C-alpha cells in the first residue's frame, strides 16, 4: 500500500518544519534550498543520482533479508568488506584488460559481502544466535579489519597494513585503483555520474524477478511468512536462511564495490559513511519491494544531496535531514500512527506486524 509510505514522508516533512520553526528557522526557505540542492541544476541531479546508487543496493540487502523473516543490521559491515575486497583487486593485477579486471573487482566485492553475510546466517542456523546481535557485532569487526588493512604503521616500527599506500605518509588509505578496474563515467566532471547507477537499477529489477517470479523467491517468502509451515511443506529452511543472508551480504558488498570503483577510486576509513544503516530506512520506506526500494533510495538520495544547500540558504542545521529520515523510519515502522493521524481504515484482510516479526514485509 503506497499511501502509508507517502503519508509517512509527508508527516516527517511537516514535523521537521515544526522543529525548524520552534528553533527560529524558516522552514519554507529550508525546503526551497533542499529542492534546489537536489533538483535545481544538472549538478544537483547528478549528486542525487550518486547518493541514490549505493542506497539502492544496501536497501535491497535489508529488504531481501526481510523477505525471509531476517533483520539484517549488517549491511554496513558487508558494505565495508565489499569495499576492501574490490579495492584489493583494483590496486593489483596491473595490465589486466578492463573486460577482466573490472568484473573481477566487482565480483570480489560481492564475494566479500556474501562471506560476511554467511557468518550470521550460519550462526543462526547452527547455534541459534540472533542475526541482529551477530550482524551488529560484525559491523565493528569489519570496520576494524578495514582500518587495519590501510594502517600507516607507527614510529615504533609497527608494520603497515597490506593495502596501505606507501606514498601517503601517515595517512591511512589505499592507492588509487588502476584505470582498467574503474567503472566508466556516463557523465564526467563535474557531474561524475558512472555506470554503477545502471548496474544498481539492473540488480533491483533482477531481485524483483527472483523474489516474485522464481521458486527460490517463493521459498524465501514462505520461510519469512511461517518457517514451520515452510518446513512442513518440504522447504529447507536452514539452507534458505543461509542463502538469503549471503545474497543480502553480496548486495551490500556490491554497493561498496561500486562506490569504490565508480566514485572514490580508493579506500580510506572515512569513506564508509552511513550508507549501510540508511539501507534500513530505504527498505522500510520501500515496503521491502525492490521497486519501492529504488523509489525510496531516490528520495533519501535527494534529501542527502539537498542538505548542504538547505543549510546554506536558510542557516538551518544539516542535522535536520537526519531528523527527517528518523521520522520517516518511525512513521513507516509504525503504520498505526499514520492510520490514526489521517483516520485511514485498515483493510479487513490485512494483519499488522512489527518489523521484528517473522512475517514482516510479506
């Protein structure tokens, strides 16, 4: 039902405007700046598209896990591992043709994310460990591991990390990936829009087909709806759980690979940002449907892209964007609030569930 997420966004904007007004800011000037920064020029559109691209894939990562009744909080760590694995291939194998080097780097990112997704899936299946706790902890492990790979060493003779750029001095970063491992531009400077956006959109279409048109997708949705009934029907619930978490990890890993090979062209710890956690908001707002994920990623990308201009035009803190995103998440995750505010009657055949229930996102 599209009405709930649309009203959730509208409500978040209204509450955000009230917050700005209470603190003496001009909400109309702020939102005009937001629209101008996101859509007011070709450069604004290009920024929105760049911001949207990784959000599509991390949103899909969370959404796919939801379909199996799993809550993947680990997209951030999977994103980081995908980044490290792709850059490890990208800074090596000099002279390899682009038709081999680029796909190999992308596949390395996917494989790294899948490996990081396999761990919580396997632990859940074989030990009963909850995927929320495991994925949260693995985010920290991934961040520390990535920091070690680019560690610059120290004055006490500590060994630098294996991916550290020896020309960077005390700066923790990798060398730039070779040209043959970079995703080509659609529009070069100053727009910097690369073909990774087309790849992300293609993956979203592919995941829609897998989820709704294949036997694997049916089995995944059945496990998410009722794993006891799925087991009774002969579905291998353990295998579906592990495979779903691996696919979710691979999608987040691909997001990291695309950001590295298409935009940053190197890895440094400060490049990771919050895109992995933002994928949770994207998935919820998109109702865990791959097409909805694309639309919600576009919205959040626009909010992110327009934040700086909003701050410049009105003087409002850029943190208001995080407030709006948090409000969107609250309203979408608790649709009863929206129904009560706007007096929307719940369909008689619809059963409300929370995001932590096994049937969420059906």
